[in-house]
């Protein structure tokens, strides 16, 4: 079932997600609904906060993006990133590598707003799956960027918080308009 995506201005986007201790049928259904919602919105990632649930759960699928390559090692094995999609991650923990790269980002909670954001070029993420298996993901490229973006959401951090001051100033009126639209809804 497609769910409504929370827009900027809703306080749930600033909420730190609650740890998922047990994978129930409700958690599985939420993950399936999040995947459907993300795909219908043409997104590459969606955090539980973005559908109004402050939980440590995110879904990702970069398989449709061909012009921004990624690498993926899953539990130490090199894997074609597209073949490992979609990912459903519970309680993810992120390690950033020092080298950074600037790249274009958008967010389903910020319609039609994009900005260049500096992020680590590669990351290591440890997370649980819906089967409650612990996995280790080593990623670079778009997948690394998407993982950082979504894990930020799980901790109440938005991509606008990562923008440089000039970019934020340039978007100020659009961000205010989004907040006003939320307060009217």
C-alpha cells in the first residue's frame, strides 16, 4: 500500500528513530509499504520518519539509476549493487571514510529541491535485515550517498542541515513555502 510521504515542516522528520527490537508482521508490512511508496515516488531511499513512523528502518533501491555508479561489498563479498536491491535495513550503524565528495541530492520530503551536498565517498554500514541477520555493507558512489542520507533521516538530520550556507540561503524562500504548506495542511 502506498503511504503518504511526510513533507518538510512535520516534526516527525526531526525525530530520532526508535530501535526495532523484534521483526513482527507489522514491521514486515511497513517495510513492504515503504518500498512501494519509494518506488511509486521514483526515490532511491525512504526512511520510516518520512512516512510518519519514528523507527530505525530504511529502504533503498538504486537499481534504476544507471548514470551514478556504485560499488557494494556485502559481508565481505563483492556484489553487483543492482542485484542486491532493494535493501531493507533495521537499526543501521554508519562508519564514514574520511575522503569526501560533493554530489547532487534531493529528498522525497522536499519536493523539487536539490542541492550539492558533501558526503563521505565510501561508507561501512552494519544493520539487521527483516530476517534478523546482521549484515555488513561496504559501499561507494550513489549507494554510499543514499545510505548516509537515509541514516541521517533515522537520526532526525535532514539534507538541508548538510548544505553550505550559500545553498541554504538560496533555497530559504522555497523552504519557508514548504513549511507554510505543511502548517496549512
